[in-house]
C-alpha cells in the first residue's frame, strides 16, 4: 500500500487539508473497487477498506453504513468503468460493423478477466443481497442498451437485417457473459472461438 | 439434520454395521454435495462435512485429504447428476427437434438455479483451484458433446443444416451459461426470453 494517502503521514509532512465529504466518499469507493478487483467482492468489509486507505473503520462506516449497499455500489463502479472503456473502444469508428466488432472483441478481451470475476461473483452474491442484484440488473440493462443501439444503427444503415434488435442484443449479451465465465477456467471450446462468436453474431444479425 | 445416519444413534439402536470404504466415501461425497447446494462450494470444509454426517473430521480427512480435490469432486458430482437429469428429460423422444427443445428447456428451468449457483461459484473459485478448473472444463466438454450429438443427429435427419455442429454447440452452451447466470439476479431481459432463445438456436441451426 502506498502511504501517499495516509492522513497520519500528511499530518506530519504538511498542514492537514480537510477533504470534502464528496472527495472522501469517492476515495472510499475507489479503495473498495481496488480490493474487489484483487480479492473479490466478498472481501469488502469496513475493516478491509479502512486498512486499504489507512483510516479508521468508523470513517468508512460513516460513509457506508450498510455493507450490502457498499458491495452493490462497488460492483456498480467497477462495471460502469469497464463498460465505459468498451464504449471508448468503439467511439470514433464510423463504420457500424467495425463498431460492433470493436465492442464484441473488447468485451471478450482476456484483460477483462478480473472484471469478469467480479461479475460472476456478483451473480452468486446477488441471490442474497437485493441491493447488489438490483445493481447487476441495472448494469445488464445498460449493456443490453449499448448493444441494441449499435445493432439498431446497423439496421438503419442497411448493414443488418435483424427484425428485433432488442432481442438479438440480449442473446448476444448472454453469449458474452457465458463465454467470459467459461474463460475464467481457461475453457477454450474450439480454438477459434472468438472468430466463431463474431460470425455467429453477424449471422444473428442477418449478415450474409 | 436427520439423525438417521448418525453412527452414535445406530450404535445405540442396532448392532454396529461397519461400512465398506466405498460406501463411506460415497456417503461423504453425498454429504458434501448437500452442503454445496445449500451453502455453496466455499462452505466445503472437513469440519462442515463431518458435522453434516455426524462423524469426526478425521474420518472425512482420511477419505478427502486435500480440500481442493474435495471441492472439485463435489462440483463434478453435482454437475454430472444435473446433466444426467437433463439427458433423461430428452431420452425416449424420437423427434430430434423435440429432443433439442427438451434439452434447452430443462437447461433453463428455474428449478436448476441452485445448480447454476454452484456453476457460477465454480468459475470464480476455479481461478485459484486448478483441480476444480479441470473438473469444470471436463463438465463443459460433456455438455458441449451432449449438445453436439443432438445437433449432429438433427443434421443427419435433415432437420438442421448447421455446417459445424461442434461450433454451434459451444455457442449454444455459452448462451445457456450466460442466461442462467443472469437469471440468478432475476434479470429477465425480454419477457419471452425462453421462446426467443429457442428460436435463436433454431435459427443458428438453419431451421427456417
């Protein structure tokens, strides 16, 4: 852990600068995201996050009094940041088919495995944490919307002929989620699974 | 817990019957499966399983000295039993299209949610337990084979025109795994997702 953000250190080296509540809360959420990506959502406790930041547990409890909500918010932060990265990978691409390929390729990127692990854990924990389940559903809706919009653009441009972009979008999301979960145990299915996946999706989209 | 299988009780009520090592081991594996389905794979410890059976931890340790292998074997037992049920749901159906629909419908049955939860947990834990990861890959291969065989039968019967049954099989498996994981947090996507799924699969199979 870096001591850069430790309040004790700053107190010795420089006049204490009181952080605004918003800054402090953001810092706590960010520390929780780091813990979740390294050790899993189940590792999120007031004590563990306080240790990560070098502050007292009571300070974390002040901002995050309910662990269920804290876990849900941490999931939401990780998932939204990841989705934003995928959106950026496709931004600036004019060709709609290339945009969809960029989304699909980056959603299956093996560098995303730590994020996938958080998703997989969230599906399991969401059975007993309703705040988390709600956050997971909301994030799935956002992903479905992202995919639906690209597909709809392609239909409008005459590149795709999918009659129901919303339905295709959730089928594709199901495949992404399943393939990523399988990748956690290094199951490759067929060697060229990514190429097969892209071609299956384009088939669903009516690309001949 | 029922006391029916407690050795102390049997000792009081009846002459002690020494169980064969195979019987004892099967009993231990079965108890672990019960614990995993109710509390998760992470709950599998020598102590917890011993308590479930009403025996000493040392007896469980004698049969299952490595917890990683014990967890892997428990996953394998649960997954294989579940797959056998799905296979039975399709056995006896002559019509290949009905057989595939029976497999898909029972694989998405909401009564399978506890088994899905075990799968989802296994993908996560498999990152750090190689024996478990191997068991998960092996079970995924069996599922892929099951689907591939039905699809191949359909192609032979002229019902499907899929050029590559093996590739379609893993795409379908990816969708099943993703849709089931999503169902854990009660995400429904579109209201008629099961019907959409079946029609998407038949589309992949070249059914017009």
